């Protein structure tokens, strides 16, 4: 399948991506990684501070568990059941449906 798409691009059957012509120049990329100690400091702050609202704290905890921003924004209060979040379905380009296992 991939070979078919590559062949179509090479033979101008489908349009080439214009993003391939973009070059990024300027400052070197900075290292945004953190050590485990720094990560633990952020986690401790999240759980112990009074500066975060319950919603902000919940969003941070979901981010710690690898939920992406769009997924976090999509969570509704009805999905919470006290100590966990229920995932009952999925939203796709075809609409909302049951999870596929």
C-alpha cells in the first residue's frame, strides 16, 4: 500500500506535500527533558499545592498518564466515578461508538 502511494507521488498522480519544501533555520533545538528528580518535584507539587484547582490538578494527573491535550479537554465530569475515569466509547471521524477490543 505504501509503495502504491509513493509511486503515485513520484508519477504526479497525487500532489506532493508542500511541507517537504519547508526548511527550519535559526536557533538550535533546546533540550526540554527533565531528570527523574525534577519530574518527581513536579508530581509532588501537583498533589500537595493549594494553587491548583481540582480541575487543573486532574488535568495534570491525566497528562502524567500520557493523555494528550485534546483527550484531556474531551473528558466530561460524567466520566469520573470517584477514583477513576471510565472510557466507555471512542470518537472517530465516523462518529461516537463503542470501544473496539
